């Protein structure tokens, strides 16, 4: 949603993304903001902060299909990590596959 509202660009910083989320209303807000009030920037599975690929963070992490990964779990659970692509789809992949993506894309970025 952010990208479609911002000429296809990623948010520059966490503050930009938080400001955008704060302006959302109705259905759009309900689609993104957890109803239990949990932190959107932390993994519900491992409780750790997500690594988010902001525009100013440099690296690019791509699925083999070429779709850009927007965020991923910094730790993961039971040998798997969840990733979110720029379309909002969540995928769980094995740790070894994730490490191959890291090596290929050399991503950097954080939510801090």
C-alpha cells in the first residue's frame, strides 16, 4: 500500500512508514494494524524486531522470482523465517534458503 501511494518507492525510514500508517483509516488501517495492538515492527513468532528494507538502507533482498522482500524475521523459529514481499504476501522459508537469498542480495537495513 505504501508503495502504490508513493510512486512505487519504499519508505525512506521507519519514521516515514510509521507516519504513513498513522494516516490510514478504515479498511486500509484494519488490513495492516494488528487488532491486538502488537507491534507491527516485531515478529509475532519470535518476538524480535523485523529487519525492514527501507529505501535508505541500501541492500536488496529478492525472491528467486525477482520480487523484492520488504521485511523479514531477524531470528526465525524452528529453522524457518517469515518474509514479507512488497505486495504484502508472507512466506515462510527454511533457514538455508534464506541464507542463500542473503548471500545473493547482501541486504542491509533494520527497523531501528
